[in-house]
C-alpha cells in the first residue's frame, strides 16, 4: 500500500444492501454501448440502438448505460478516492472551497459552490424551515485540459496525488462515451453522424474545449435527527433539471434519486442497476433538440427506512456544449424535428436566439436560491427555467 493510501485511509466504499421497501420504482432502459460499432456495415446496428435510446430520452429523459468501457475496478478506485476526499477534516476543506462557505455569502458574480472548483461543504444551501443541506461535494473543472494534472497546488494532497487517475476517468466519458451518445442522437434526428458534435461540441475534450464541463464527487449524509428530516419533507436536494447537455452518474443501491414520472406526474425512485451509469438529458440538449429530448425534473430525498442511516456516494460528470453553441436546433436541419414541428415556425416561435453561456449564467445564478416550483414560473429567452414534461396522448409508438 502506498504511503498516501495509508495516510488518507484509501479503502473501498461499502454500499448498503438493496432496500426491501416496496415503494414504487422506475426501471430505466439499459443502453448497451458495446453494441455501438464503427463502420458502415454496423450502421443498422447503431440505428437500432438509437431507436432504443429515443424511447428513453423523449419520455423519462433518463437511461442506464451498460458495457460502456470503464471497468468496475476503475470506478471502485475512483469511489475509494472520493470517499477519502469527502471525509477530510473541515479545516482542510476550508482551504479549498469552491466559493463561499454558504450560498448567502456569495457575490453576484460568483459561479458558486455548485460550479466552482473545490469543496461545497455541508450547510452551504438552505433547504427548508431553517434546515441546511447535509451534502459534501468536490468539483473538478476542465479535466480534459492538459494543464489539469499540472495544477496540483489547487487541490488537497490526496486529490493532487490522484489527479491523473481522476482525469483518466472523466476523460473517458468526455472523449469516448459522450461522442457515441451524440452520434446516436444524430441518428434519432435523422442527420449525418457527427452533426451535433460538429455544430455544438467543437473541440470536444481537447485543449480548445470551452464547454466548462465538470466532474463532481458527491456524498449525502443522513440528517442528524428526525426533526431535520421532518422540516425538510425528507428532501436532500430539491427538484431541478441540469444545465448541462448530458449528465453521467454512477448507479448505486441506495434509493434516493427520484424523477418526475413522464406518464403520471408522480415522483418515482430510480432503481439501481449494477455496473451501470445513470445518464440524463440536461437543459442544453433539450434546447438543441428543440424540446424533443426531455430534461426531466429530478431530486434526491431520504431513502427508505432500511437504508436511511447510510451515506450515499456518487461520481458525476456534467457534459456541456461549447460556451458559444446556439441553444436551438436550426443548425441541425433535422427532418425529424421538421416533421414533428420542433422549429422556429411552429413550437419554438417564442424562443429567443441564445448561446449556451447565456443560459449557463442565468440559470446558474438561481441555483440554490429558490425552489423548483418557484423557478418553474420564471422565463428567460422564451424558455422556463424548469419544464414539467407530461405525456399527452393515448399511446407511444413501439
């Protein structure tokens, strides 16, 4: 064992058993990325995978990704590092804050603890009725830049030691997995493969990438007592949609993540799928698709009673388009969107022309400051901050 591992007690993160609760759950569709094969001879196979993906991202906005090219051993290694990072003493964390210690202390120009590099400590957000959050997280900015692994002085010692491993994990998502998902989206929209990346994600994963995509280690701690739980309505993280284009989250067995069900409007737990990533559409991809893909509201609440005393650890990657990318589908020239009316002449007639950095700034300035229901009423650039998607009709095509 390396000295650094002994010093910071690098060890496997132990998940609890699956819950025995009979609460209603959503089982997400599993997209098997090993079926994505290059070459014209495999185009029909990719189209079949795209058809499967389409059913998920135009309804629930979430899916599981399996056989995606990152081993379980690699993920467990990153989770072990994350556990040690997020349990560092508070006096260490205070030297590496992403921003201020609480949301109320932020300046209006700050990117905040939500997006700045470093720690967002527990208690940063006010949740409800005087109770503050019970979440630690550590953000990584610009992991795809060559300079990321050289900036060791910006991180605690344990993070600095493992920067190359951390960059390797996030760069596999940014450079290898994300482009495949974008190409499947091309096939869904009936445009040449590579169209979305060329128009909205130029320089993806290179030193010229200006997306501000970022990674996060995140740990949810149980509330200290039942009173806090009651005052927050058992809520750890309020309902929201992500600013990003596509978000990747490690699946784990604690029932806590809930999504707003597309078909009945209720909140449903997301069922754990072993050795998978949970992937969801964010605002940016919804706008790029003209609203065809859905950035669905999701939240994190306390798990069922038999898992309530355990900590929940997730590794997240928020993948954004270029800062200067247009947030509308005009550049796609998609026959599918034309047919469905997702155009400026039809369903998007109230949309103003904006770029990703406009939306990132406006919505980012509201993070942690109001509830999703309140933000849902706010409109910017002809778009509401949050959108509550509900199925309207009698059936979906098979």
